[in-house]
C-alpha cells in the first residue's frame, strides 16, 4: 500500500465554493480508478494552500500515476506547481468499514 501527499498553494486565494467546483470536476477521474482506494481533497481558504491525500493499493501504482504528465495537467488546471511525497503505508485503520489492513 502507498499514501501520497500532494501539497500546493494557489496563486490567489479562492473562496471555498470556487475550489469545491474545481474539485467536483475531478470526481469522475478518480471514482473507480484501478488501484486507488481513496483520495481526499483538502483546502485552506485563508492561505490558499491545498493538500490531496491518496491511498493506493501499491507503491508501483502510486509512482505510475504521479508522472510528468500528472504534474503538467495539475499545473494547467490549478495554476500551481505541486510537490508530492510517496510513503509506504504499513498499517491502515478504516473505521468506516471496520477493517484494519497491514502491508508486509
């Protein structure tokens, strides 16, 4: 399993409602995506900082997704250059489904 943290700052702070509209346009990209367990869209309206948290089935799938094409598309959509870190997820507690997953 892998967790990816993507951080960025918008060039101008936008109201939460405008950012939400941008995020909602992305739902169709991520809904049902193979290997992606979840994605959280986060935004701080006061600072214009955004954070996306991805949980992938494997490190390989995460690394494949975060390609130069992803970075170029992200920059075009949000007018911001993201930074990202990929982590090996050792343990996941999911209270929504009452499950704990371990990655050996």
